[in-house]
C-alpha cells in the first residue's frame, strides 16, 4: 500500500489516460488491456502484493460508498457510465475522469 500512496498521482494519471483511450473499445478489448497492466504482481519495476486494480478500485468504490451508500455502489458496478458519474461527483477535482 505504501508503494501506491507514494506513486498515487502518477498511477492515477496513467489510469485516467487509459480510461480515455479505452472509452471506445469493446469490453473484451478493454479487459485485455486492463489485465495486462493492472492485474499483475510486478508493476512499474516492483514486485507488489496487491494488484493496482485492487488498490484503486477500493479507493474509487470507497468514495462512492461514502457519498451515496452501498446500494449505489452495487448498482454502479454493473453500469460503468453511472459509476464514473458517481465517482466524479465524490472525488476531488484533480482525481476526476474527464
């Protein structure tokens, strides 16, 4: 977790860029790219214990939960555009998806 906290802004910028790049891809294409980058135990030259997707997923879902509650989190998991809207309204401006 310390690794992600130390590199939070850098990794989040990478996630934002990938979000923009993947918006027009199919779910299968996006999943292949995501799993190749964010579901690995070696990341940015370091062996890690938790996937980057786990850390940042907890962060993003946690913000939605705190602002809207558990019911909305589960509703939004199956509706990615809704999740992004809810997340963006809960996140600080510099950590929003555009």
